[in-house]
C-alpha cells in the first residue's frame, strides 16, 4: 500500500515545479524561490513516505519468514512425536525460533523508527529552509517597495513586448 506521504509529497513536488516554471517565465524571483522550495519539500516528503513503505515491507517479510520457520518446526515436531527426547529438542528449537523472530521484529521496528526519525528531520529542515527563503524575499520587497514595483513593472513591460513581437 502506498503511503499518503508519498502521494502528498509528489503533489507538492509537482506544484513546486509548476510554480518555479511560472516564476522562470514571468521572471518572478518570489515564485522561482518559493516553487523550488516547495519542490524540495515535496521531494523530502515523498522520500519519507518511500522510507516508511520500505521499512514496512521489510518488517512484513521478516514476520512471514519467521512464521514459515515456526510452521516447519511444528510440522517436524508432529512428524517425530513419540520420542520424548526429540519432542523436547523440537520444543526448545521452536522456542529459540520464536526468540529469533522477536529479536528480528524488534530490530526491524527500531530501523523503521530510525528511518522515520531521519526522514521527519529532513522534512522539518526543508520546511524551515522554505520559510527562511520566503522571509528573505518578503523582507527585500518590504525594504525596497519602490524598486520591487519598478522591477515588476519592467518585467511586465518586457513580457508585453515579447507577446506583441510574436504576433507580428
């Protein structure tokens, strides 16, 4: 089953690419920066979801293998019933297999938790970088509103010239 983080991450990544492309076309640094940051955040969220899926699949594989081993041991024990010594050894082997299964399951859970923590940390860092980048662009616009307005007007004028030049 696909993790929802993968789906939302892919959507954010696509939205960021579109916004970045619009920023490139219009010359809007704000849209370029915000689009690239949103794309990076979406990619990080997608990777987080992929890590969760991978760990979950590994845990399922370990659990299935341990169940299979336990079933084989039970089958062998039932085939050998009658000899007290063999039955005792088989029960000890089954107990050891269950112990190994428990240890493997704990190890996989620890690995899943670690991967989840690393992915969450990367996602949070990306979000902080996005907020920092947005603050920088907003700060420049707030500090130099007239220059920002003139630049936006010049970009609009340039786009109008390009659009009209293509019609001729």
